[in-house]
């Protein structure tokens, strides 16, 4: 379908579309309904204030009280904290996700409007262009986009109440100090140790806690080597929380994957990881879209595994797929951004204590590969290089968190407190926790492994 292909699906739906408009009372009735919803939302946003009387919202509109004749059913705005500093639109989007609110953020394909309403000069635009990206919402403390609410014939006054609750719960406040303690700058080598290691053979399913594990070119061996796909969509806990009830086990002697349900001790066996090609027990190859990456995969479960997964997840046509390249040690995996995720036990303790959550449970929600202990809280933010048992890893970025950490990995229950506490502790840092690592020389042929108790050294990059 090259650019210019007629939208024949929409053409085919025209008859049903006009019938739907008639069922709603006609376009004028829909117009009046959307206008009423928009006016109620605008009034609600303007009425939100912090404890010190400062307004929460700054609306971007070309007139004080626009009418339906001059403006459609959309409202663009940004939020400010009680001290007048801006709230990034990414933070707003993540909080909205917790409440099941779908909104749009950014510049909405309208750079001119962004420049006008955000009061950006041409020089600002040029400077921002060098630093822009999907995870950048504030530059030098100033917003580079906004939040937009859009209403339609299906919108209700209950939607406005839900948005109001989200804003009051997450953003209306007073002079509340951050939970984050003073950070000790990383000016020299800092030593710690590995508290625990975790491997996740199947993306978004339960992890395996191990005492020692080998390293591969794609991360910890067998980590996120498999995924569950339905209708060509890779399933994650954001969509199917019951994935955390699937418990994997790896038999290292035979490199065989076993799966069972949390509610049942009976395991289902997957063909050996290292011999599926030789045995001929593989299905068709395909390309899986994971986040923004296409990964070549192969069906390794067959009909019986597909039926078992569909039954356990109560989701249609589930297929177990494995990364295609390589065998037990491919160059890619289903990890989102990097081969390893490291989190600090002490940093997690600071945040979990604020909501009365067990620190080990809180750590599990971040689904880390490596948990380290013995560090001052949040000092890992400043690390550029981490050495574990002589293996050198480069820090390639901070992990931006979303609603996934609200899911109890033992039950699948969802509680927003985990993300709200993280947000409060990371004011000015974005909603980040943990650092992504990549091994400097992952192609080495020698046996490589790390284990619980291994020495960890954090440092700046070698000069």
C-alpha cells in the first residue's frame, strides 16, 4: 500500500457510518453533545488549583471562552506544580494510563502551534531539535509539547469526573518535599555486590531467580528468548496481566523449557532449545514487532502448546515463538531496550518504604536482571560503567517506567501506588528507575558468568 491508496475499508463502512450517525440523533445532536462535554472539561481544568492557590492547568486557546463555532471538541494544556515548575507531558500520560484514560501528547503534528502557545523562539526550536525524542518532554525546564483531550459522540460527563480524579490524585498538591534523599555524587569507584539475579525466559511471564548464570551475546542466557503472540501481536502484561501467572523453568542439561500455571503443578514441555532445528520440530518463521523493533522468530510450541496458552491466558490463538537467530545464544532477544537491566536494592527500599510495600516485592515489579546492594540510594544514576566479576558493562541509559510496575508479579493485581511513589521520588529525573547495561565485549568465546555475591564496581567511564 503505497501513499495514495484509496481508503477502501472506510468506503465500505460508509453505509454503516451514516446509520450510526442517525442512531445518535444526527450530526447536529452529536455536535451539541461534544460541545457540552468540552465546556464542562474546560471549566473543570480551570478550576483545579494547588493548596497555595496556584492554578494547576495552563490552557492553550486562541480566545478566552471559545464556542463550538470557533473551536472543535479538543483542549490542549499543560500542568504546573505548586511552585510554578512544569510537569512533563510524559508524566501526565503515564498517570492517565493508570486510570484508563486515553489522551494524546506532544505537538500533534503542529509545530507552528507548539511554537506559538509555548512561546518558543526560532532559536529555541533549533536548539530543541538537537535534543528532541519520544522521551523528551521538558528541555531546560520548559515544555516542548502539551497534553490534549479530545471528545466525541461516545464521551460522557463520567469521563470528565475520571479525568478530574486523576488530576487531583496525581498532580494537585502543596509544598510536598521529594522522597528522594540527598544523592552522593559518583566521583570515584564505588563497590557493591550482586544481591540477586533474575532470568525471564518468556517475555512478560514469571521470572526465575538464580544463584549463578552464564552471559551470552544477547544478555543472560535464555533471557527473553521466547514470547507469546496472538494475531501477530506480542503479548505483554499491559494487555494480559495473567501472563505473570505463567511460570517457566529451564533444564540446563537438556536446554528444555517447561511451563506451568501458578495454579497447577503440571508442566508442559517445549522442544529443547538447542536442538529444535535438528529435530525438525519447528513451525513457520515470522517477524515479531516488539516495541519498535522487528525480530525474526519461529513457532516452537505447536498446536498443543498453543491450546494450553490460550486456555491459561483466556486469550485467542496464542502461539509460543522463539528468537530465530542463533540457538541458545542469539544476538537478539525480546528485551525492550538493552540486554540487561540493573536496579539498586537501597533505591528500591527508599521508595517502597514510603508506601509500606515489601522491598523485594517492589524490586520484582521492575523485572530486573541484576539487583545490587550496598550502594547509596540512586547513585547508580551517575554511573557510566559497571564491572561485575571482571566483566565490563556500559550504562546505555535509564529505564523509563510505566504502568507495568503497578502489577503484582505474584497475583496480577494492579495498584497505582507503586508508580505514584516512584513519580514522587524522582521529581526532576523523569519517571525512571534502574539502568540499562550492555556488555562491552559480549562476543568473547570464553565461558562467562556472574552470580549472587559477585563484586560490583560502579565508575565513570575510563578517561
